[in-house]
């Protein structure tokens, strides 16, 4: 089945530590990949996207993600966590399960950052 | 620049009452429009999407309906709310052009059913 999997529903890191949020997808066609962040009681904000070209993409707030086709992965990283990064993060893919009009979302990963 | 507006921000309704949530987009033409629901502690569930006026695709059978009376207006409705309709409702839009364009989300409506 075509899907998006985010490993770890909760991730906790110390302030200043590396952030790594994992996303794997299954698709039979070239996908377009996105990461979104959601702060409490707010909508989703686009962090970054991969469409074509360079496989390492940089986004807002110091986040970046690397598309690895051989591993069907699109993991999100940030070298040094900040308290303000505490939020829920969603990986999303289009191009699977019904075409490019729809996004397929992962279940989300809640990131906690402690002092 | 494009903006998306959703209202109201919060809503408390009794079981069995009707519902109307509105979403409008400014600064773009012929967008794709979407309604999602996010239940407490859950991910996003696509409810409806529309690629043009009067064109509605329903993803999940339920007692909700959607309409698109104007190009940049998307309305989510119900005739009789159920307790299970509680949740955080998000509207989103995407450019109707190239498929690599991301969706952009509104600030959401928190719906509580009593």
C-alpha cells in the first residue's frame, strides 16, 4: 500500500542537540515531498519541499531535509535545537494514492525540546 | 501575496445543530481547495477537496458536506452535528497549476460538540 511513515510519534531532545525526524514513503511514481510544522492551535506551516533537482533542501528556521530515493526517505534535520522548535511535524507526499491533487500525510511527530 | 482566511476560530455547538464553516482565499485564481479534520492527538484526515467551482470530491463518507459557490470560497456544512464531529478543522489551498506546488493552510477552527 502507498503510504507515509513517520518513525517515532514523540521525539525529545536537549536544547542545542541535533534534531532528526524520520519520514519514509512508498510510491510507484516520482513523488513530491514536504515537511510541515504545526504549533498548538495553529494551522500547518510549510517548512520545506522537494520537487526535483538538488536532493538536499533547506527550509525555514534552520531545518533541512534530504531526499534519498534508494531509501525512499525524506528525513528532517536541524543541527541545533531551540526551545521554539517544540511543535508537531508532519511529512507529506503527493503523487501517490490518487494523483497530485492530494497530499498524503504521515501521522506526525511531536518534538519536545528541554533545557 | 496570497492569504487564506478561516472563521470562526472556535465554535461550540450542541449535538444535532447545523454547522457552517467558511474559508476564503485571496490573491490567487482557480485554486485547489481542501478541508481537513484533525481529531485530538490524531493526524490529518482529508474530508473534501475541490479543483473548481461546483466540483467537490468527498474522501470520507460522513454527515458533512462541502460546497464551493465561488472560485475562492469553500464552505463546510452539516445539517445535524454528531459528537464525533468534534475536532480541529483546517482549510487549505494550492495553486491549480504545476503539481509540485505545496498546500497552504489556514489557522483552523476548533469545533467542540456538547
